C-alpha cells in the first residue's frame, strides 16, 4: 500500500502509527484509556532501551503525540506510562521537575518500604549473631557438589600445560 506520510519511527512500525491515529479519533479519555495502554505496551516492546530512561514517560508521550498527529494529549499518555510503571513496581525518581510535594513524599515512602522476600527462606533475626563454625550443619555441606579435580593432559608426556601454546 502507498501512504502519503512518511513513517514516524520505523522500529515501532506503520501499524502502530495507524493504531495511534485510530485511538486519537476516540472522543473521550475514558474511551482512549485502554487503547493507549495497548499502544504504550507496543512502544515498550519496540523500544526496550527506553525502559532505562529517566524521561521514559515524556519520550513515549511525545512519540504517541506525533504518531496520532496531536489527537492524543501528551499529559494523558505520560500519566498512563507512569501508572503502568507503578503497577509493575517501578518507582519514579523523586527529583522530577513538576512533581508536587505530596507526590515526592509518596515516592520516597515507596522507595523506603521493605521489599518482600519471595524466596521462602525464613527472615533472619536482626539481633541474632552470624552463624559460626559450631552452628553450621555438616550434613548441609555434604550436599554441596564438589568440583572434580583438574587433569593436566600434558603431564603424561613429561611437560606441563604451560608448555602448550
């Protein structure tokens, strides 16, 4: 098919651009919300390097704005990107310009919150001393696999492995 417009980002693709145009035709934010989430997911898959960017929300919002020819507002997309990141456990940096004091406080509280241990191991007592040689179990050490000794193949010929080059 022939298109009059040049593609905005070849890595993201023409189909995502056409999808952004279709999403932009929706009248209200409520109608666009699930579709913008899908579009953001497509962009994150196409541009995984943006996940490490401190300005990820603005980068994605800008490309969505360009792809939709201005039909999807920047702030709407940026808000959805931040929401998706918070749902996945990523906490935004607190020193972002434009954040309110309440948002900064919630970011710092989330960053300082203890992380749940999902390993299933019992939590160590904070006042307990580190285990010493008397308290370790020799049975547990017997279960650890032992690495086989290294065999010097050149020893049979009267040389050493350092002679082989």
